C-alpha cells in the first residue's frame, strides 16, 4: 500500500475514533481526562496524515 493511501486510512480511522469519543460523551460532550488525551492523540494522527497528503500537491 502506498504511503499516501496508508495516510488516508490512518486519518479516517482517527476521525472515527473522534466520532466515537463524541458519541460516548453525548449529549454534553464533557470529556474526562482520559478521553481528552485520546482526543488530542487522534487529532495529532489526523494532522500527521494530512501533512503526508498535502505533500502530494
């Protein structure tokens, strides 16, 4: 699998992780410290993957 394809799948997986965190914390979306840490890690994965994909320009 190419690096770009792998980056895309990693970003999508991280976005699904974020979606799950938001679903679990609905309706007020108050995150506990563990969930906040997971959210930050997922956002970092998305940002990293987007960086790879932006390199395609």
